[in-house]
C-alpha cells in the first residue's frame, strides 16, 4: 500500500467584486477595510468528509497533469455566490515537499464577511459536487487541518499539522489618489511684494464624465466597468478611484477648476494635461490599476493653477495580526455529559470546524477556541440565531483532532451545544447494545490513560486509528477491570456484519496495551508499531498478565522485552482465570528468557484456556523456554490447556538448529500430549489452506459457540485472521 506523508503550504488569497468610488472626501488614515488581512484555510476532498486530499502527491504533480485550481466565494450572510472560478496557479515546489498555491486577488473596501471555496475544475456555481471547500480561519490559528496523512492498509487518515500554513496578504482593490496644494514661492512677485500668500481655503476640480474617470463601479469578477453619469469632483484629501486600467497621463480631463474666488477659464484648462508619475527619478504613466498610490499636487501661484505634479508612492499592504481586519465573532460553547454525566471540558477545545448542510452542500466555518468561546472569522448570523439545524462539528484540542462530525444544536442565540462525555467519547446504541465510540487516536489515548479499577461499560473502536496522529503517549493502565470491555469491531448494519478496525503505529513503552486484564479485550487489531518493555516480569502485545478474556485479537507489532522477562505474542502470562481464543500473532519477539507465540506462561488449569490461535511471528531463538504457542506451563494436572493451535514452521526452532519445535517450551513431546490437542507447526502454504487448517480453527471455535471464524483476505493480511460473526 502507498504510505503517504505530505506537507503542503497554501498561499490563500481573496477576491471581491463590486467596489464603488464616492465623491466623499476621505481621511488619509488607513482604516479597517481598506488594508489586507490574513486568512487561514484547508484544502479538503471533494467528498465533503473534511479530510485532506490524500493522493500524497505534491502540487507540482497536479501542474504536470494539467489540473488547475480555482477560487470561488459566497457571502456569509446569505450563502449567495459572490465570485466564481478565479484561477489559482501552482507555485514553487520546495525541497521539503511544500508547495505554493497563488492567485492574483484583491481586498475590498469595507467589511464584507466572505467564505472561500477552492475546486479543481471550472464548476458552475450550481454544481457544488465538484467544489472542494476552502474555509477561512483566524490569524491566530494558522495550522488549520494541514499536515501529514497516511494510507496504510487502504485506510486514508488525515493527520496533524507539522507546519503552519502560510498566507499571502491581499492587495488593495482601488487606486489611491491623494490631492495636495503647493503654493509656488512668491518672493520675487511684484504684485505680492515678496510676501508668501496664504494657502487657498478651497480647491475643487470637476472631471469630465467619461469611461476614464468616474464614480462608477468596477467588478473584479468579470473585469467589467459600470460608469456613473455624474461628473466627478476631487477635493483636497485622499480618494479611492475605480481601477479601470485606463492611462490618464497626457489627457485633459478637467471640466472646471475653482480656487477660492478664482475660476479657471477654458483657455487655462486647455493648457494643462495630467503628467507622468515620478518615483525616484523614474517616470511612468498615471494608470488606474489596483494597488497603486499616487500623490496629485496642484501648483498654485497668485490663486492660479500654474502646474500639476504627480508622484507614485509605495502603498504597502498590511498583514493581519490578532483580531485585526475581520472582527472575530464569538460564540459560546456548551458541552453536556452523556446520560447526565460529566461533560467534556469546553475550555480544552482550541478549534472548531462547524459544518452546515443546506441545499445538498456542506459549508464549513473554522473558529478558534478560547476558554469555552469559539471565535469565528466569518459565520452566517442565521447559524447562531437560536434555531439553526443540520449542524455538525469537528473539535480539536491542543493535541489534535478529538472528534469528527458531532451533532451540534443552537438552543439560544450565540450558543452552540453538544453532548460529549469523558475523554471526548460519544455514546451510541445498535443491535449489540449501548457503548462508547472511540473515533480518533486522541480519544483512544485519553481513554487508555484514564482507565481505573472502577471503569465500566463497553468501548468500541469505530475507525482505524493512526497513533502517529496524536502527541499524547499511552501509559498502559495497571488494570483493565472486570466490568469493562474494549472491542475493536463495530456492527455494520448495511452489510449485516462486523468490521474490525486497525490501530496503526502503536509505539509505547510498557509491558503491553494494559498491564493486567481482568475484563474483556476483543477484536483488537494492532497493525503496526513496537512495544518496548523496560521492567517487570511479563510482557505481551495485548497485556502483560491476563486474568480475563482475550478474543479475536491480532498483533503485528514487534515486542522488545528485557532479557529476564516471560513474553508472549498476545500476553506475557495467562493467569489462573485467563482465557485466550481466536488470536493471531504476527509480531516478532526480541530478548526474553521464556517466549511463546501466544502466551509466555500459562497458569490456568482449565481445559482449552488457549484455543484456536495462530502464531507466525519470529520468536527469540536464544530463549531458555521456547514454544510455538506457550513458552512455559505451570499446570501440574494432565489437562488439555492448548487446543487447536498452530505456528509457522521455523519460528520456534532454537538457535536455528535442525531440531523439533514444540508447542510448550518447558515440556517434552510426551508431556505435551497430555497438555495439548491438535497442535503442530505448519508450513506457510499449509497455514493458508482454507480447506484444512483455516477451517479447523473456525470449526473449533464453532464447537464452543464462539462468535469468530478465521478467514483469508489478502487485502487485510497475508495470514488467516479472526473475524467476529453475528
């Protein structure tokens, strides 16, 4: 299977249409709304499941395949289309796999909450199925959903963010023109007698109505210009002109000019045209383009216009920080517990992705959590008005994703409510009964670290869990209690069957997933990782000591034991009340003085305490006691404790010598005959023979009414695996 780890950097941009130019005199001070801000975003799959695009390819691969990206937008207030299909280009592909996604876009005058969407095809606004959501966030949450992912065993999982997403600041939409008056030095003027005249109190210039300069509107979406029929009047101060792209240098646009009591004649006006703009000695045309800033100076002498000077200035865009720019919209978060119990602590939520489904399309809004309040950048007001429906959310803590697609209600204005229990777990009920759902790696780690002797109930793993996607380490609990069940399978009503979910990259320091099992651990599939033991007498993948039931479990992790330990592929010691059935160990065991493929040591005197299990993992060949199934048996009675169990030929052969392999390491062939029935080492092709040994394993389980069968499914494993059945 393709293993994906990718990092993408997205330079998000923003565009708007319909910006108007007014005859009102503007202050030169920059205000919120006429300078750019930063928005964060996430490029997700068109399926609408909120996951990243999991191809694993850098953006340059899309470019080489002639796949383009486009931006579209909707107005936050009513979800109406705002602009569509603005082209985005693939930028640099950097050495560490990052990429840039660029677009030439502009920030509007005035505050207008906009929600962005990106898509990989020029899809009509009415075809949302082809659109990939691209949601806005705050400048304080620059890690929105981006980072690594995996595709192990055919299961795609989005991952944590290793690096913040980068953003472009937005360019200005309008052309900025600042009008000044400069009085020419009059020291040699015989009329004034060398006295500098006072500055005119009023200057007003009316421009001819034309398609060159007007108070009309300019639509950046389709590059169209709508003129205004009125003349346009400039006064001293700052103006924002419509960026028509027209060149004004060399044109005579003045219709009238009034300076205090002086009114220019037609002859006066005819002698003046707009000059080129000067910037540090370099001349360029006066052009109405977005983002350009000019200073237009009228030179006055004796209340008459004697010259026009034009300079081109830097108009630096401004990055957003904190809550600058779009104002964050705060919404209170209320979390209640399951069945009246304690709810999850709202203050631990650092990010929410709120999802609203309407008209067959799901829109996403990202907010930052702060002490129980979620601050959104853009959010339609009707979603928090007190009666919104069809709301779901993904919740994040500082340790990554906690839960996806949890139902959210809006009971009162500016409040979002949900039900979520301890460790972020939801309760569910199906034909198997009531249980708590473990849906994310973070939930699993939090649950495992919270287990005590008083833990009760059924806990089911309902998704594949990639433990690389949480920063929380699992500390194996001392005891998994008798009143608790951890189940790795979930009932699938559509297929009327169980689906077993994998735990990937389980790397922990300890003697097993739990130290001692007194409850029920079933259908747990440890697909990859390593368990490293540092102390204690026993170690195994599922537990160190088993005094409960372990059923239908699969281990593919490698176990690194200490030299003095007793270690098994499933459990270190099967205690006096322990039962192991329908298990597969495919993990290797290093070190340990006593080693068994399923259990290191057995202390249960009951018949069939280890039943219908299979070991194909490589065992420590230097072990003193080495058995294909059990390393050491402490039972003094002549009881068939091992029933219908097999191991791969060669894995339990001491020191690579040509010698017989045995099921129980501290027994000889004669004594094993009294302790085991239907046990042997088998060649790989024999183990995979459904007609013989796979069926024998399933048949033995059926005899006891156990709800498992062994099956060969190459898409899951190259070895027979136990599958729960109804």
